[in-house]
């Protein structure tokens, strides 16, 4: 379970970074929004990972 969460975090971070650089030239506000949404998802997955590790032990 922990490995799946870590893979999801990596995929979301990479996708948010790539989309930020794609949208940056044309629409800077959408690029910022996508980056923030990706960051919030990663933070939520980190919190979930903490709870998963605590409950599996």
C-alpha cells in the first residue's frame, strides 16, 4: 500500500510540473492553479501515508 501511495505522489508531482511548464507561456494563471492542485494532492497523499504507516504497525 505504501509503495502505491509513493508512486502516485511521484506521478502527480511530475504531471503537475510538466503541465505547469506547458501552460506557463499561454495561460500563467492556469499553470499556477495546476501546480497548486498538484501540490495539494501530494500533501494529502503524504498525510495519508503517515496514517497508513501508523495503522499497519
